[in-house]
C-alpha cells in the first residue's frame, strides 16, 4: 500500500513539475540595441511565454534611453555577452546588433547550448553563414532568422492558395521592399552608422531589403535554389549613403519560374508587397493583411476577389512566441520555413551572388 502511495505521489509531482516547466517563461537575453527592430521585443506585450533576463549593450546612453522608453531596469544591462550569460544564464538570445556581429553571437552562444535568433539577413556572406550553420549543428541549437514579412497573413494565405492550384503553376514573382532611405526616414545614429556600412551590413539596399524577396521566393519554391542570379545596383543618394548602394534589382532564374526582387531606399512610400503570377491568374499580397486575387478572363479581362485577413494564431503571429515554441518542442519548423536555417542559407547564397553579379556586370550561375 505504501509503495502504491509513493508511486502515485511521484506521478503527481512529475505532472506538477512538467506543468510548471511548460508555463515558466523562456529566459531570453537581448544581444545589442543598435538595430531598431529591437523595439519589437522591448515593447512587446508580456504574455508569459518569454522573459528578458539580460541585455548586452556597451553604449550606456543608448541603453538608458531605451530603458526610459520601455521601463526595464539598467541592472539587467551588461557590457559583454560573457558578463550577461554568466549572471543571467539565458536559454536563448536574440541578436539586435550589426549583421556582421551575428557570427560572434553564435560563436559565443552555441558551445553553451544557447539558442539564437538573429534579425534578417542571417549573415553578411556565405563564409559567416557556413560557420554559423556548422556551429548550430555541432552544438544542437536552433538558429532562426526573423523577418517582418514572416508574420504577414497575406503571404501565408497566398502560399496556401498557390499550393492548392488557385492560379495554376507559378511562373513569375515580383517582390518589392523598401522605403525612402534610412537617413530620410530618420533612423537613429546608432543604427544609421552600421546600416550604411558595407562591412557591418554586408551592403546597402541590396542586403537590407533584397533578403526579403530571396527569403519569400525560397519558401514559395520549397527550398529550390535558383539556377542563376543577375543583379544591378545603383547609388542615387550619394550624400546619404556614400559607401553603399541604395537601389537594386535582382533577377532569379529557375527551371520553371522567374523572380524579380526590387529592394530600394528610394521608394516614395514604404512598402513590403509581393505579386505572384500563375498560368490562370495572379495574386497580390499588397500589405500585411490584404490579398487580391485576379483570375484571367479572355485576353485582358479578369474577375477580382479581395481578402482582408485576420492575424494568424499564436505562436505563428510573433517571432518570439515562435522561438519559444520551437525551443520547447511545442512545434517543429517545416523544411525551408521562412525562419529556418535551411531557407536562410540559400538567402545568403543568393545575396552573395547578387553582389558579385552587380560588381562584375555578369550573370552568376549557382553551383549545383
């Protein structure tokens, strides 16, 4: 009888422990504050899935400015990753510094078993990306990349309809991303300093906004790599972006489709939209929540359906909810998911080829 009672007590304890473990927020460290996308996590509503336990930022003035804005204590701000991780022992980190620094974050955190999410793109070049991927695999950590457009219901509905054959086989994709330019839209000096630096950002508009189209097209193509990449870059705002391009066009050629990616710091109106053309119709993901579907009728006629889409269900509506769910094994990312390492290795390969094409003025054929 006693043995039976002890067994029941143990089961109840384990069930209670597992319940507590599942409801305990993921301990997250924030590495860097110079990327202004950091406001996404600092200003996020506390829904109990993650807890920011530490911040790494050597610029105390910047850290204090954001502390005043978001209400965190300066006691959780550290100068180095070593200090923060030793003191706070995060389970995961999010990188909000320069793109060049992504490698350093993974090099430091992966051997400690700390999962990493970086802001787009994954890396400044394939050399960095290959090192990061090898470390993630060796130390069995999740390495995710976050894009704003990953959370657009319009993009996900578009892919769902495309997979169902709504507009027939995909033949042409046009992805438009960008704004008036970092200086014109008034990004702070800490962000501007590296966003317009060819080393720290890996390029100008071609990197900053070209990655969105490469990411989306790789997803639509279920991980298929393009056969070739052709790119043209220009600089229209030398006074604002003296070291980097601010205008780019990238053409991706596949055996059965073509994509034109148009990243720009010269759009008069900020935009993140996509057009997908099939054999029988076209879909326009105009923004986060609006999708238009035009079905061909005759030579130039069409019928049009307009959808206004609600936000996606958690954890598919937020990068940090997804990060927590992946780490806690609540969900498993599909191959070549928008956030996945597999997808984003191809993104960096495409960007490297695009930069090479722009410099050499030749089409770059990717190795099979």
